């Protein structure tokens, strides 16, 4: 622990930022610089910032901050949570292990830092694992696993009911943390062959109605786990990485 804290102090003294050849500036959020816990899977929403952390105790919980005050824990009706959270108007979607052994997608409401009225989405089957939903308009992309096979699944909301639209990609490699950059671009993390190391960030693009092969986002990736990338604008956003021995949340800015 002492070694880790020393490294954090040393790294923070050099501001923990870097710039690669393609002019992407990457830096740890100052909120987490001197924190020894794991912090990852950020979800910016309006003027709020939600993330997963094992601070306070050994469990991984959902937290909220407005960057003006200390993070607050979000109360859940389940002890078993797998982030990140996803917002859709007045509803929230998240991954829970609430009944059974496999994670599923639940819909709920968030009021006064507490998530209630949780209901499992009807398409979730007991012999599959579902996780990491991202919503854009009436579309939802998520990660699904059965046995040793992963898939990125696309669902469409019709009359308040989520229906499967298509399987975007399916393979034995890990496919997790998908995110809609826009309706034709999805970012995700994978340990597929040809990567730089650990979990790498990839994107797929929809061209003429067909999703492309995964493209490695080399400018973001390291030899460690890089995951859960979200855009807040065309040139800014956040992602998570354990490149500094713990999971941390990084902010990136693409110069243009």
C-alpha cells in the first residue's frame, strides 16, 4: 500500500497527463488523484457524474458527484451491481445480479440518490449474462454472454417494449462496455487477438447498413486494461484504465 501511495503521489506530481502523436490529451480526473480505491465506468449525465468505486468498503458500488462536493453513494435494492449506469429520460438502466446467478439488465427510477422500482427487462433469459447497456434514442446496445461466447446485441424500443433488432458481432473474445458514440458508431472493449494488451478499446462503424470489422483505437490503448469509453462531445470524453496499478477514470481531449 505504501508503495502504491508513493507511486500515486509521484505520478500526480507530473499531472498524470500525456499526449500522443495524434494530439489526444489524456489525464486522470483530479477528483481521484489521491484516492487509493478503484474508480471506473463513468457516466456523465447533465451536470452530474456517476461512476463505480470500491471506496468506503470492499464492495463495488455506484457513486455520484457534481464535482463540487464529495462523492455520494447511490442506494440500490440489490447488493450485486455491475456498472455502468445508463439514462433514458426519467428512467435508468443498469446491470444487476438480483435473482439467480447471471447478471441481467434492470430498469428503474433514481430519486434522492436511491434507485427504486427495479424491473428486469423481459428479453433477459436466465441462461444468458447481460451487461453494460448504452442507449441512443430508441436503440440500446449491450453485451451478452452464453457459455464462452460474447455478443454485442442491438435492441429497439417499440411502444415501450425492447425488441431484438440484430446481433452486431459475436465471437469468443471478450466484448464488453459498448457505447453509442452516434447511431453509426459503437465503442467497446475486447481482448481479441491483435490487441496491444489486456482489454483494448475498439470501434465499429455502420456503412451502407453493414457494421464494419472492429477497429483498434490505438491512440487510447495501453498494455493494460482500457475500457468504458464515453464521449461527451465530438472531441471530449472519459474512459477507464488500470495502467497506473488501480482502475482510474481518465479525461481525454482530441485536438482539432
